[in-house]
């Protein structure tokens, strides 16, 4: 039987409703897990009560510190399960996927329902995550996310709904496996794996979402605050209003990386449209097109790259060669 460490970071899975206060963090979750009888039939489990915070409080530096903790602790275990709030889970899981050095299974899980809701999903998700972390086929697959009996990669998974238990999906791709009652089943492997082994992050990366009729004031604000890179979630294939072009040109001239992702749910950005502000035009100006990566994860990847290389030209080359 495998030895698994469960690291608690808080979130809805560790919360309960408290009168008129609403759903808030509870100290009871760690006690519950240590007495959870079904876990003993799956693995030898230790519980580390690391954090108990709502996931909107989690910063990139906290994500990075968690990754370093996992790399340290997993030496003594066969795998690690992390319980996390759902709001930023996809970001923490992805950053860990980038910077972790271990090949052992690391699995994130969470709950959409708090501890005293009817039909709470947390206990089932924890059992599923421990089973996946204990499975021999989970080795060397990067960080995984187990929710609602599905197994997703950290790169592709997103939270798609505010409250449903099946909120976590890999849009356009689907899960890589399932947690069935009798066994863990993997259906496919992911072709896209990358690592940025760094000792620090540089968080001077901004994210801007495109909306109709916008101007370049947010780009100018990023430039004035000494951003090293600006990620823009553009329309469709990577297109923007032409009113942004002068400020994008100014940012690129100042050696600030401008990376274009899409605000759509699936698909890649491409140098297709040649009108002013179109993806082809922006690419010609020197903007980087981010493939199918979503903006929140592009931002974290750039933080890791700048933390490692400290040079915009090197970061650009690494980013471009790693795109699918």
C-alpha cells in the first residue's frame, strides 16, 4: 500500500456555513481527514495542515512556495494530494506543474460544496485523488486535477461554472482518465509537457482582457508600473481593436513582451487576420501568439520564465519554442 501525503491549503472543501456569516474557513477539516475511515483502505495517509485560506487569497508567490514544499516533502512519499479552493486551483496546479522537479504523482482536488451542504462532494473527490496519486500509471504525467471522478491535466483544466460539481473541465480536449469504482482508468496521454525549473518568480506580468471599444489605457498603466510582459486576452484568433495598436507598438519598442491569447474557450490564436489590430498584423509588429494557452496560465508561465532568465529576449525564445 502506497504512502500518500495530503497537503491542505483551504478553500471550500475546508469550509462550513456559519449562521448569517456565510461559508467561512473551518478548523475541522484536518481532524476529519485524519479520522476518515475510507482512506485507510486506499493508502497510508499523512495529513499536513499547511494553510487554511480562501483560494482568492492565494498569490503566485504562495503557489510557488507550495511547489517547493511539495518537492521537499514528496521525497518521503509515493505521491502528494493537495486540497485547494476551486477559484484559483487551475492556476496553482499549473504553476506547480511548471516548476516541480518530481516525477511522482501530484494531484490537486477540491470541492464545490462546503462541509455542511447536502450532497457534499469533497470526501469523494479526496478518495479519488488519493487513488490516482497511488496508481502506478500516474507517474510522470505532471500535475493532475481530480474532480467529479475525472482526471485532468493542470495545463488544460479550467473551472467552467460557479457552483456545479462538474465545473472542472478540459475544454476541447476532455479528461485524460476517470476514477471508476473498481479502478483508475487512463484513456490517453497529453503531448504537451514543459518545465521551468526556477528558484524564484518575477511577478511583473499583467493580464488584460479585450472588450469592444477599449483603448490602450491599461497597456499604458502596465508600462508605467514597469511590467516586463503584458498578456492580452484578445478576440477570436487573436484580434484587437486598432485603437490599441499604438500602445502595443510602444510596449514592444520598450522591450516589454506582448503576448496575445484568446478570450474564447477553445482554439488557438493564429497570424490569420491582416487588418490593423488583427492577429497577423500584431504578430508582424512583434507580439507573441500564445497558441491555445489561456491568459491566466500564460501569465504564470511568464512569471516563471522571467524568474529564471531575467532577460526578455531569452524569455521570448523559450516561450516561442515551447508553443504547440
